[in-house]
C-alpha cells in the first residue's frame, strides 16, 4: 500500500509543475541575444566545394586529372589493354567495336 504522505507529496509536486507551466519565467532580451550570439559562433561554418579541395589550385588539379583521365580512357594508347576485352571478353568486343571507331555518327541518312 502507498503511504499517505507520498500521495500528498505527489499532489504538491503536480501542483508546482502546473503552476510552472502556467507562468513560465521571462528571459531578458539582452540575455537571450547574448545566448543566441554565442550559439551562432559555435555553429560550424559552411564551406564552399573549392575551399574543401584546396582552393583554386586544388580545383585546377582536379580538372586537369579529370581531362587526362577522359583523354586516356577515350583514346587509349596501343600499349594499354582494351577495357572492353578485359571486362566482357571477345564476344562483347565485336559489338562495341563499331561504336569505338567514330563511324556510327557518319552512317546516319
């Protein structure tokens, strides 16, 4: 069984909580401005993509590497193996060979 004093304590607690919800404390505007200013100072700054990769120098290197990769991938030197043959075998190489010779765009009517 519950003790009658515990019921009284619970009733007093609930009354205090109800009174606190009905009349919340007022925070001065100057204090709220300082708190919000401190919170804004602690937020992480947004970075631009170019700043994340090292500025214009890093962006220039990324563009150069991308262009070199496209150039090497599109017109591979004779010494490199054909990636189509490596991935799909000789059966797939015959069907793709027509597209790799740039003749497909000239065949249209």
